[in-house]
C-alpha cells in the first residue's frame, strides 16, 4: 500500500471513529494556504480540530509521536483562520488521533483529547 493510501485509509478510519463517538463532521482536509486540518468536528457545543497520523509499523514509535510541535503550530494557524472565517466564538480544542494500520488486521486507534493548548 502506498503512503498516500495509508494516510487516506487512516483519515477514513478516524472519521468513522469520531462519528461513532457522537461527533458531527464539519469538514475534512480543510485548507488555509499551506496549512491543512485533517478533520474539523463538532463535539456537543465544542469545535474539535483533529490531526490524524497513520503508520503501518511501530518500528520508529507510535503514530502520534510523529505529530511534531511544528505540525501543531500549523494546526493552530489553520484553526485560527477557520475560526475567523466561520465567526466561531465558542469553545474549541485540538485532538490527535494515531492509527496503526497493518494489512489484513483491524486498525489500532489512539485518541488524545485536548492534546495541546495554543497560546494566542
């Protein structure tokens, strides 16, 4: 499976997962310039910006370990743009979802709620 296919499968699995958790999907792969938000969801009255990282091996660590501080900074910049564009004044948070996806096996999903708090 190609890297892009693994990533797409992971985002699809993450989307299904958050829907099962009762969240409503507002957008997928939302872009602002060079920044992208994988999933934007509504959890009750809170907007959730979700980064998904998928790996097919644990050889170098868990998938979430690959979500760097730089990526988190990019998420904050894109989320700020989304909040301004939509005029959202309510609560929001940043979640991370790691997917370990082996061929022909059920995926393992790790979800970290409120993974970090941006300082504006």
